C-alpha cells in the first residue's frame, strides 16, 4: 500500500516536471525575441535588455533559473495588469471558481448516481430509455452551448415569464454575477451537465453488473427491503468504478468553467484565463496554464490513491502490469 | 468440452424429447456460431433405448423409468443423410459482415450514421457548389433572418447572415468541413501512432514494455486540454497546430488499449499453435494480432472523433482555435453568442449542428462497441 502511494506521487511529480519543462521549451521555441517589435533598438540597449531579463545566458542556465522561480511559486508579472504578480491574480479569482466547481461537482455526482441506479433498476422500461436519452444528450451538448441555452432560455425568458406571472419587481433568476444564492445555481447546473451524464451512464452499467449477483439474491432471500438492498448491497459495490471518472470529471469542470464563467459573468479563474488569451497576456496565460495543469495532476493522483485504497484489486493489477 | 461431446449431449437430450413426442426426426442440432454455419443431424429412432449417437449406451434404467413403453414397430429406420448433414445452410460471413449485421439492428445508430454521412457529403459539396463564397461580405444584408431572399444578389440566405452579411448556410457547411476533418484527422493520427506503439510494447514485453508504458503514463498524466491550450498559445494558431497538439496527447489511449489486447492475445493457444507451425513474428503480428485487435481500435477511433470535434469547437470558442477568415462550428457559435439575445439563430444553427453530430457519433460509437466487442454484449 505504502509503496503504491509513493509510486503514484513520484509519477505525478515527474508529470509536473514534464509539463513545466515543456512550457519552458515551447516558450523558447517561439521564433523571434521579446524585443523584436520594438523599433530600431540600439544594439547596446538591446544587449542591456537581454542582460536584465537573463536572456544572454545559455539555455540550460536559463532553464535552472526558471525552475527555481517555479519552485518558489514565482510565475512572473502580468503584462496586461501592469506590475501584478500572476500568482496573486490567480489566487484572487480562485475562490469563485472553487465554489462553482464544487457546487457543480456535487450536483453532477448526486443526480448522476440517482439517475444511473434508477435506470439500471428499470432496465428496458420507458424511464430507463428516457434517462439514458438525457444522458446521451448530456455528453453530446458542449458546455458552452449548454451555458448559453440556460442563460438565455431559463435565466432570461423563463425568469421574465415568472416575473410577469407573479408580478415581481425583477427577474427572480439572476443571469449574471456571483453574489446572491440564487445566482449561483444556474451556472453550476450548466457546468454539471457533462459530469452528470457520464456518471449516470457509468453508474447504470456498473449497477447492471451487480444487479444479478449472488449476494443480492442472498439479501433478497434474507428478507431485506428493496431500499436496504439498494443502499447497502448494490450501491456500495456499484459505486467503485465511479471514483475513476472523478479525475476526468474534475478536468471537464475546470475547462468548462472557462466558458460558463464568461457567459454568466463570474469573476473566476476561467473568465480571467479567457480574457488573458484575448489580450495576449503571455506570462498570465502560461502561468495560469501551469497552475491548472498542476491542480489537475494533483487531483488525478489523489483519485488514483483513493481508488487504490478502496479497491485492492487495482493496486495489485497495477503492480502486475508495470512490474 | 469438445465439439463432438457437445453434439452428443445435445443429441441425447433431443432423442429423449423425441421419444416423448413420438416424432420421427430427432436431434436437430443447430449450431449457429460466428461462422453462421448450421449443422443438422438426423438420428434414427430405432434402438434408442440402448444406443446413443456415438455408440455410447444410454442408461436403460433411466429411460425405462421415465418414459412409457412404445411399440418399436411404430418407428422406421431412415438412415443417415450424409449429404444433408454435411451441407452448410447459411453462407459463412466475415467479421466485418457480422459486425455490420449487428450494427444494423440498432435503428438509432443507423439514423446517426445516415446523419453523419449527410454531414460529410454536405461539407464536401455545399461550399463547392454554392454561388456565394464563404467570406463574401454583403453589408446591406447584415443579420437577415433565415430564408431571406436577396433580389439584387439573386440569392437565398437559407440560414440568414452574420454581422458582416456573410451567408451562414455556406459558412456552416464550410465549418462542418473544418470541424469534421479535424476530428477524423486527429483520431487517425493518434491511431497511427498509438497502435504500433502499443503493439510493440505489448509484444516485446519485459524492459522495453516497462519503459514504453512509463512514458505513456507520464504523457497521459498531463491534462489534455491544458497541453493543447499551451501549444496553441505558443505556436502559430491554425488548423495544423490544432491537429498536431491534439494528436500528441490522444495517442496514449489507443496505445494502452492495443497493448492490453496484444498482451492478452499473446498468451493464447492459437498464437502458440502458429508459432509451433513455424510462423514468423511478422506473420503472427499481421495475421493474428492486428486483426484481433482491430475491433478495439475501431471503437476507440469512433469515440475519439467526437471528443476531438468537441475540443476543436471549445478551443475555437474561447478564441485560440481556428482563426478568421476560416470558420468552424466553434467560431460560428462564438460569433453567435455575442448577439444571442437579439438574433438567436446565428448561435442556434451551428450549435444544433455540433450537438446533432456529437450525438450521432456517440450513438454510432456505442452501437459499434456492442457490435464489435463480444465481451460487452449483454
């Protein structure tokens, strides 16, 4: 067990190192240099500038300086927000994104599990077809379309409809911002759809696997109620594979947040990231990308470790495959 | 259990049933395996009580205990019809034919396939045949509604126009061309890299396998979208960069799948038999390992295409994918979302195209998985 965890952690560190190195190499593969657009620079001034930013040193020395900065958490200074540290800006925006992500993850997991179990138990009936239809649509509709549709259809049209019917002074469903409780649900739902759909599909398949297992028959024979069997026997066994999907789910929620936050005007990391792309704030883009990457790698490693703890078969199988 | 033994068991059961019903022909044994052949055997009913099909003796005590005595003159020996029993009733079909037969049964997936074919044909021919170029601006016709006729241009704007009066009908089909081709190309390249990689890794085993799989693990550890975004930010944006950036990450999943498949096949008896018969490594790989792993690869490809289309749309939507004047479904949706509340169709049309294509491809993928992978059949 201990060996397994150590191994996972070493792998994730290697992956993070690869990501950071790749970032460095890509930056230096770019043609031209930072002062190429500055008109008619005196060679002496140019040399001074290169010296100031450490660009006169050999690549390998620059690489070590860069790695040192990365280890200290120094991602450079934003070009767009003059003088602001990239790290500071990102962590200012982080709480919003974190709350949005957490909400949508909870919605996605809870609803996905329930729908998956219901579909498996009603296998072949209309409700099963309906749920799976919704799930297929859920994985087929990109988050940016879902966000725009919910924002326009539910937020604006349905909200105004409610306002007219109940004679309210304003739209009860806020379509932008992140301040009142009501404004937080619509973006979270828009973001959770993909996760919900993939969890529902996986849960249905894994519930079907255990549905006819001998221990379920035993439980029935013992006279347990349907609810007890579902909760204590079916779910506990069927839920295991769901853990594996949590890593990709976190990734899809993180990237989905780019557009959902933009559509709903939430000042989170995603909106910020898209904005930096639009104004070509390179240190900001690279810095945010590295932070996102590290975040996801850490998340995936955690998921792997948890899965290893919960299901000993994975631990052993991994050992068998990779020697 | 050997085939002979199986037949025998079936015949004996059949014979007993036949005795009960007092029919003449017993032991109809239909064996429809993947080859689709059916073997029919006729057995004489005389002397049933003490002789089985292959001369083995059925325990008379059991037969006599269970069934009433019958007059043996009621039966007549018909003999063996060798010709009939040797004939193969149904034509033998190939793996692909079998898969197609199973796939065809899924009506929804078939509809999806037809939709995708229409998309592919439309994306090829509509921009070719249309009189309106994709980037022609008609500034007196900005944001006209769908099905608007422009008399001075003698042109029908089937899907309306965008902010510069460009014809959305042509642009949407042109976008289909970009989006679909990126999806197919990314899937194809990742398979072309991943399949040999996984095959070599699995077939070699040992140290080579360990090193190759460590590399895969580390590469696939980097979040997919993050790496693609990184490439697109740093390198010149455009069609080829997107395809390259995607392929660099996606190839790891076919590599893993093929490796697992090869590892599993490598130890099986038919490979051992081929080796014993003196088949070369090249022959084993090309005649045994690759055909047997093909199903997994095809499934993987159909699953990769929608996710690549999705990624492209997403990247174009946040502005680092396809750059104007080129158009893809992602860029069209991006243009549309800015004026969504005033002119919803500008967003709605590309959005519908994306959703329906993704839906069709996902349905095709599911059906193909059921058709190609016998282990997943329920």
